[in-house]
C-alpha cells in the first residue's frame, strides 16, 4: 500500500546504485555484460571467457589469459574431506539449493576469506568447486556413489555433465552448457545480486555474500522457475492438452512459471537464444513432444495475456534433453550467476558505503507502555 506512493511495490524502477557490469532492458537486444550484447556473447564466446570478463575487471581475455584461467579453474575442483563428510550427511530429499548454500557456507569455515586482497582466489575457487559440490552430494545421496570430482574436462559445463553421467558429454551438450551458463551469468540488480551487495556493503566475507545470494535465488519467483516450468510441461501429453490446461490455470489466476519478468516488458532476450538450442537438442535426442508442448504454452500465454517466456521456460526442456535431473536445474543457475554475484561484491567493495535505506512508517501513533497487569 504505502510503497506504491514511493514508486511502486517491490522497489520497481528505483535506482539503487551504479554498476559497470550490466544493462537490462536498455540497449542492444536488451541485455549487455560490460558493453557486449548477450546475443554476441552467446554466439561467440565460451562461459569461461564471460566469467573472466565479469569477474576480472570488464575485459575479455586473450587466448593465453583464457588458457591460464581455465587451467587454474581445473586445479580448484577438488573437495576437502571435511566438506565431503558434510555433503554425505545431507539427505537425498534435501533441497539442492540448501545443499549449495550449506556447502558454500561450510567452505567459508575451511577456507575463510581473511583479507579482501584474496577475493579473486576465493571467487575462482567457488566457481570451480560449486559444480563438484552439488554433483558429489547428488551421486552420493541418490546412488551411493562417491564420485571423483577432479575431471580433466576443459570447461565447467562439461565437468558438470561428466560428473553426473560418468561420461564425457557430447560436443553439442558442452556447447549448450556454455550458452546456458553465459545467459545466466549476470543480470544487474536482481534480488539475489542485490542481496550479495547488501551483505558486501557491511564488509562481510565472500562466502557470506554468496550464501545469502543462493538463499535468495532459491525462491520460485526467482531461480526456481526453471524447475517449476519442467514440472508443468512434463504433465502434458501433447500441445492440445497443454493449451487446455494452461487456459484453465489462467482462468483460475494461477501463475505459470517461466513467464513474465520484472524489468523486460515484451520479451526476454535470453529466450530466443535458449529456445533455438532447445529445438536443436530436441532434434538431436529425437524428442519432439516436449518442445512442441513448450512452444504451444508460449503461443497461448502471448495470445491470452501478452506474457512472454523468460530465460527459464525453454531452459527446462533444454536441460531435460541433456539428461539433467530436474532438481539440479536451479543449482546450474548458481554455477553461472556466481560470476555476477562475485563481480557485484567486488564492485560494491571498490566504492562502498553501507546499504541502509529508510522505510516509510505505517504503524500506530506514538504511545506509552501500559503496566502489564492493566493490559486487557
Ligand atoms: N503467469 C500468470 N500471470 C502472470 C505471470 C505468470 N508467469 N507473470 C505475471 N503475471 C500477471 C501478474 O499476476 C499480474 O497480474 P495482475 O495485474 O492481475 O495482478 C500481471 O501479470 C503483471 O505482472 P508484472 O507486474 O509484470 O509482474 P511482477 O513484476 O510483479 O513479477 C515475476 C515478475 C517474474 C515475478 C512474475 O512475472 C512471475 O511471478 N513469473 C513467474 C515466475 C518466474 O518465471 N520467475 C523467473 C523470473 S526470471
């Protein structure tokens, strides 16, 4: 009620700080990282180049810088024994985002950031080790297998798929993982990034900033939407069934996860890119049904509500076609968005003042305490 007067509920449209990392809904196709359009990056870079761009000062690496960076990340994939023990004690029915949050936080006890001069090392370490963490827990808790997390795969996406399936992934799968991780890497002052910045503004450590961001991303209105979209589309037996059910949901004013956006108004520039790869994968794995269902949902939502797919909707079928269990969809988002969070933490630290907004008071008028025995 009162915050509508202050410019809209949920702080919509409020400028809450400056960033040199990203624009959303402004130039190019609608999303840029450090001046590069997302379509250009998704087409012409691998994820490690984008991770370098975002976390190491805003320039793309040259070949030798990329080689050195990728090699360093490969050496940082191992899990300390104490962390393996913690992961082995988390039950199979735990929420995978809770596993990541706990894993990140626990690592902060083992490898504490004692000085901000160490921040780049801790960021590299988290980027390399988060996929190991989630896969180790998943394979141990679901299949009783203690996997080797130090694979020789060149990329983070291939490393992740390799740990899950036990085999080196197909070239197409590795390419799609690059695209997906690039698309999710950074998104300005979204809820989880803002959480990381608020935490950083108190001069807290990097593991606290990232653990808080993971907790924020966990919610279905933010990162959890790709899993919710999968749960929806896999219920349908074909496009006509999907149309009928989606119309019913809209009639009951239910939300369809993977549609709409807080900033974009007509389309999410990431959708057109991931949708193309979802189609390619559907041909590759010879599964046309899920893609056709997804397309029909997209048509119905636009026709009925002028609501468009955000990045999450076609990610659901994309990940499914690569054999990734649905419960690991949001953790992949973490593996990627870590770069954006970390870069914002660095940016906040570089020009810091504690973030402390004010509230408009909407409570009772001033009053005095009535002695307890006289209260009704
Ligand atoms: N399904 C059905 N209706 C939706 C919808 C969806 N996915 N997204 C928005 N709407 C409706 C809202 O309920 C609202 O209706 P109302 O005016 O009758 O209340 C209207 O469309 C306008 O909503 P808007 O102001 O654009 O949304 P928001 O900024 O408050 O919220 C999201 C943005 C992303 C949280 C919202 O679109 C949503 O919940 N989407 C589903 C979750 C999701 O995919 N999240 C990932 C985001 S990347």
